[in-house]
């Protein structure tokens, strides 16, 4: 059996669809699963153990092509799906997935419907869900697996990595003098209005390093604007955080966060990556909805609400503000909700999480000591 899943969205969206991939493999263990995504999202699933083939859709070449070249490129992309699949699941409400579904001729087709259109009808979905449902992305995409066999649904978000990613990160951490016990701080997003105030982030970094004596690793992508904000944050710090000598790809970043004791940041793909590795997350939400995008707990899912205050979900914590008004400060777009989140509020939750970690380590150390004493006796 050949299955195709299409998801033409951003990094975090694709990552949060991975429980569906695992579920489909559990339901159809002998199937061949192909996933088609935007080309900049391939890193998210290229090493996923449940995906047999990744089919990228390239957006970057269009500006370099004339209209006829673009039409030919689009036709070639769509034509590769013709008559190839037994089951197609379209996780994007746009036309592209509908066209692919129609061309596939698959006996079973499932997808999202935003509003009835001619292309929707051509797709001939036999199972549909409303793309505008106000539920977490993981749960929304898992509806398709539940419609097939609810007994075999898997809810774990997965971003795979290889041995060479581990070796690269271990070498970088060794050069920085880091082992376990460090805190990753990722304060930026491709949507800059999600960012918190740089001086406030710096105060939290200083607090972690001074009170808890834990080194902080400040991370960003290679985007110049993100790098600039990281430099601004570091300039406010009394004790400079550590930084990687160069950005790493998403698979390597997943392994990096798995080595950290805590992730502190905002709603971003790196936040979802850290949560996928079962690293505790403290995240700030004032420009996006935690009930939809809060860090997913692999054991219990998501129970966040759109509200102002602190919310706990399994090993993760969200500090949110429901004022999502955006405004301009000079040439920078900001979120009033993010700016209204206070330093004492954030530091209090960071202290709670770091105290749990310290108590857990002390308990583990005590247990090891007792075991060694028993052996000596």
C-alpha cells in the first residue's frame, strides 16, 4: 500500500504533523509512506523513521523563471503523483493538495475543507475535516488517523537525527565546555513580533547563570535579523551567554536540545523541536495562541487555553497574555501581549523549573550514593 501525505506549511506545522505519520505506519505497517512538503521543510522529516520518501515542493525558483517555465515546473511537480497512491491525505486547505489528490486517483482521499470550491470538488475527498477548528495542530491532523483506526493512534512528535549530527554537536559542546545541565535560550522567531523585550531576556539569562549556576546557550538561525537580536540581548547581559560558532541544521538542533536540561524561549519552531525531545520548555505567548501552538507534551498532549497567566502542561510551562494587538515601535512590529509579560512572572517560573531539576538531580545523587554504600557493605 502506498500512502501520500501533503503538508505545504512552515517548519513547526510540519513537525507537529509527525504523530500522524507514526500513526499511519502503526495502522498500515507494510505501507510505503511518502510526504510532500515545501522544500525548506524537508529537514523536519528527512530522517523521520516513519517516512519512506520526502517529495519537496520548490518555491524558490519561481522568481528566476518566466511564466511558461513556471507553468511547466508546476505541471511536472503535479504529474509525478498521477495514479501512484492508494491513500492520499491533504493537510493543507489550499488548492495545491486538492490538485494532487485529484490527479492521484487514489481510491481513498482525505483532506481539509475551508470553503467549497470547484477544486475542492475535483479532489473528491471521501473524508473531510474543517481546517478552521480551534484545536492544537497535532490533534487536528490526528483526526485522519482516528477516522481510520482510533486504536492505533500515536501522539509523539518526532524529529529524527543521525549519528553524524550527534558527533558534530558533541564536538561543539565539548569546545564550549558544556555537558548536561545547560539551558538553551532561543528568543527569536521568523515572525519578529513574537519576540520579547531584549533587555528582559538578558535579565533572565543573568538570573539563570547567577542564581542557578547553569550555563546558558543562546541560539538563533543564520537570519541576520535574528543574529542582530541575539547580539542585542548579549550586550545587555552582565555575564555573556555562550553561543554556537555557527548555526546548525534542524536535526542537529533537535539533538542539541535533547542534551539541555531546559529550553526557554517563545513560540517558534525551535520551541516545538525542544518539546519533541522531551526537554522541559518554558515559553512566552503574547502574539500567538497557546491553545493552538503551545509546546506539545508527548505523554499527555495539550490542555492550554487562550488566557493571560501561567499554564502547565506535563513537563512544559507557558506564560501567556491574550492581548494580541500588534503595534509599531519605530520600524519594528511588536505585540502588546508579549510586552506585558513581566520579568518577575517569568523568573518565578524559571526558578520553579530549575528547582525541580536540582531536586531531581539531588535525589538521583542520593540514590546512587546509597547504592554504592550497599555494595561496599
